C-alpha cells in the first residue's frame, strides 16, 4: 500500500506501508508511526493531499508573520508619537 509522507523540510516522500489503522501506519521496515504529527511526519493517501497539507501549513505561518509585522508597525508608530508628559 502506498502513502505520501510529508516532512518538516517541505518534502513529500512516497512510501510503502504494510498496513494502517485509523491513527497509525506500519512501515515495511517494522516501524509503527502516527499518521499525524504537529510538524514532523504526516501520512496521506494522495500526493495532492500531502501537497495541500504543506501549502496550508506554510500559508498559516505566513499569515501569522504578517499579523506580527502589522502589530510591530503599529507599536513603532505609537512609540514615535510618544511625548514627554510635563507635570
């Protein structure tokens, strides 16, 4: 049985497995791995599913970074506009 394994380095590898359960795959060399991991290895039925997983993950990272940049720009402007209070 063929599965597509994604890696944290944005690669997709075609692997053959012996069997699978709902949550695990049994590799030919005897290792048993979880089908889903936060960022490490994930197994999919098709190349397109694996590709979409990587694409979605990277878009999420991009969006989070864009939000952080926007917040930092707003904070910089607040700091620039600061005036010393005279009492």
